């Protein structure tokens, strides 16, 4: 598990460091009362899935593509604020060694694209770039997709998708807690209340009544850097200079 998370952390850092221009990186400005951030997010998805009369094992799913958050930061002072947000997310579950209609699959991926809103309270030392936050959100599932990886031929992948599907609950509520660190790394843990799959579903994607449990828990990593104003003295008068970016400590 540690090796898995480390690899994806370095992947996220590499993407942000090399694929973006310096001026387009995501920054927070704790000295402003209101500002916005839209960081790139890597989401690790853990599931507790139980399937009747099946050999399926729980897997870990990771998604980077199509996670598009946008947060407003409203700081009432340097220690307390709120953080409403909107987002598009790619979340789902993965099982291994699952048997469907007498066919054994190496892994099965089930995911949805969601549009969501959230709100959180945050507390910490904002001018140091350190705070904790917690809140809740609601996501609306608008596109379901399922991938089957056959055990006998792992290169053979069957894909099925459906818009506005009832394979999952239409509305998915959640709660989350997180921390923003001075080195720029933001870590958030999210728990989804409902089972990910709709147990009443029987259709193109299978008989989900046999999946008695499909709880979803995620850990999200993102990089958000701090802006600092430097002051320089010229002829004895302090003047604000242009913004400089605080260098992130290498992980």
C-alpha cells in the first residue's frame, strides 16, 4: 500500500511540475479574505464489497483524469474560514477475481462521473499555509461505466457505459476531513454514506442484488502552493514587490 501511494504521489507531482507553466500552477493566498483554487486531484478509492457466492476481492482504484474541483476560500481572519466548492469527479470501485455469469474476471471496474457541491469549515494558521478542514458534500451521478478484464486474456477488455443510469444512487452524500500543509500538499479523506451500487438494479450491467455491500472511502491528494509578498527597501521606503512563489519541499 505504501509503495502504491508513493508512486502516485510522485506521478502527481511530476505532472504538475513538468506539464504546466510556472504561472499556471495553483496557488492559495491566505492574506486575502476571498480567493479561489482549482487544484489537480489524485483520488485513491477504497471499497468494502461483499458479493454472494463469489470469489471477488476488494481492490484499490486511482483516478486523476476528469477530477475538476473549484473552491472558494472565505477567510474571516487568519485562523478561521469557510470553503464552499463545486466539482466534477471520477469515483468508483474495483473488484478482483469476480465471477459474472460463470465467467471469471481478473478485475472489474465500476465508476461514475459526478457533479457535486460541498462546504467545509477550516481552522489553522493561514499565513503559514497550515490548516485543517471538515465538511460535507452531495454528488449527482450522471454517467456510469463498467470495465471487465478477462482472467484468461488480460488484454481483452469489455467496456459498457450509460448516461443517467440507475446502476448507482442518483444522489451520493458524503463527509470529509482534510489538511493543507505548508509544503503545498493537501490530503483529504472522504466517506460516502450510501452503498456505491444500487442493490435493486438488474439489467445490462448485471444483477446487483447479489452485491450486498459496496461501501466507498477515498483519499485525495493535491498540490496547492502559497503566495508570499516580499518587501524591499528603496531609499528607506518599503514597497511591495511582485509575487514570489514559495518553493515546495521535495517529497
